[in-house]
C-alpha cells in the first residue's frame, strides 16, 4: 500500500520504518528540514533500539521518501497517519495548533485528489477532538464529506520508548475508532497480520482508551511504590510482596474489578485500607494515592445519591441492600448509606433484597443491624412488583433474572431509574434511564 506519515518524531519515525519494512511504500512528512535530510541519508532522527539499522535499510531499498509538501504526500498515498505532537499548555490543556494546521492542509490536499483517502489520527487527543475539531476542518478545506468522500479514524498507539519496534510487532491489541467501514478495512490490510485481536469501535472510545491505559499505568506504578514505602517501613520485602500480587491473575492482574459500577463496600476493603493508612501514618510514610481511595469512593457514592435527590421525586424503591449481590452482608454497604440518606431527606422508601432476611441474620451482621440501622427492617418488602408500582424513582442494585423480568413487566414511562449494576437489557425499559457513571 502507498502510505504517508505526517510528523516524524518518535511515533512517526517508528511507524514509517516499520511500515516500510513490512513492504509498504511510505512518504514521510515533516516541517523540520533537518529530520527530512537525516532520513534521506538513511539516518534515524530518534534514538531507539534497532531504529537506525531499520531506517538505513528501508531507505536503501527505496521504500521511503520524505517531503514537507502535504499535497504531494496525499496525492502519492491512499492512507495518511497523523503523528504530530499535542504538547501540554501551562494549564494542562492540549495545544492542538499543529494538528489543526495540518488538518487544514490535509483537507486541501484531499479536495484536490480524486478517490477515497483515509486519514488516521495517531496523535493523543482528548475524546471528542477528532469529531468536533479535526473532521470539520478536513471537510471545510476539502469541500468533501467524511464517511462518503474520505475516511477518518483514530488509532491509539501502544509504543514504549526503548522497545518500540518490538511493541509495534507485538501489540496487546489493534484498536481503530471509526464509523467508516472502508477505512477500517484498509487498516485491517495494514495491521491484520499482527498477532493480536483487531477491534473497531467508536472514535471517542478509541480516544479515551489511550488516556485510560496511560492513567492505569501511572496508577500501577504509584501503587507499587506506595506499597514499597510501607513495606520498607515495616521491614517487609516489597519485591516479594508484589511478585505474589502479580501471580494472582484471577483477581489482581485481570479484568476483575475493572468495570465501571457502584462504590465498593463490605467488611474487607474499607477496614483493610483504613488499617494500611493507619500503619503508614504511624511510621510517617506518605501514601497519598492509597490515602485518597476511600475519599474517591465516597465521591462516587455521593454522585449516586445526588442523582436521585436532584430528580425531586418523593417515593423511592431500592432493589438491593447488601454490599454485594448474592450475600446478606450489610456491613459498609454503600446501598445502606444511600437508604439512610433518603430516609434523612424525608423520602418514602421501600427496599427489596431477597438475600437479606432480617430474621435469619446472626453474628456481626445482626449486631450491625441492631446497633446501626434498626429501622431498616420496617422498610423491607418481599413484594417486588408492589415496590415497582409504588415508586417514582427506582434504584437498581441487583440484576437477577427475577428483577429484570419485573422491571420489564412493571415499569411505566413516568418512572425514573438509576442503574448501579449495568443492566444488560436497559434499552427495553420504559421511563427515564440513568447509569451511575455511564
């Protein structure tokens, strides 16, 4: 395929070299004449393992040309990768000026070209940038329509400095955000040979993925370092601890807990985080991230409570009360906190949870009810249909087959519903639907 790469910095130079190595004919584009001259001479503009030899080879084989002319690059390619920088401004926002200038130039070049051209944004941009800023510029300056006359995609890259060529050849997955099927198919031709899954999604999903991944990497590094400092203060080998943490691929290094949902609770997570914060404070060890976890959890809970209160309804039906479906444990349950707040605000409240039978509770769970929330029992009901019929606002913390069937059968258009469990069939429900963080 004939491909152009705009921006010959780190990502662009690696992409140019690897695409040419894979047999494509590549036009590299940059406004820096020094970079262009280096590549013309077969030299790499960046320092990276294996890149110098690779650029020397593909230039010598005649599969790479360079230019500062966007029109030439577009007219001599079918697919353009955009890898220009989006540096931070002093306030943390992105400086999109280089990307916007390039979008205008690309639009002009696409306007002068016959045939379908695909533009692939690889620059890291906040969600909505491609749809709200880049695509309109391409359409304005080309006089053509995205999706019909040319394709636009966003493709996040997962290249680490120091191992970028290996990462290019062995990505965890290939993600393409686009609404254009022909554009997606062209990218499948380019990357479909790689040993990973090829996924097509919405543009904004792909844009957000890059931020989610980098934020998660930063969180993991910070988590390991904070555990390391606490371990050091306690005379524990943190490398041995984290090696064992990493060996649990069912809960720790897995998809477990990595789904947007409701606040955590229960008898383990809150008390163990509190104990860890306490022992760190005793030894003057600062753990700002771990110290803020419960605060963030509280913010999430307050967000859910506010969603219900701001609706202004007077009658609320809560489906679910324990901290986790399938248990009767009410200790530290965020749903109990919600119920308490609704009672305090004078709302009429009824609660359904088939697993919470107050007469059968014993031990710590029973003491918690008797000492902390003795009035909850008078609000419980086993009449799910009646709860739905009587409520104006429904809070759903259970997604059993029985609950889902009752919601489908009993909900009315005037109902409002807050979903805490990601109901799979929510499109079929009448009324106003809200997700807790979606």
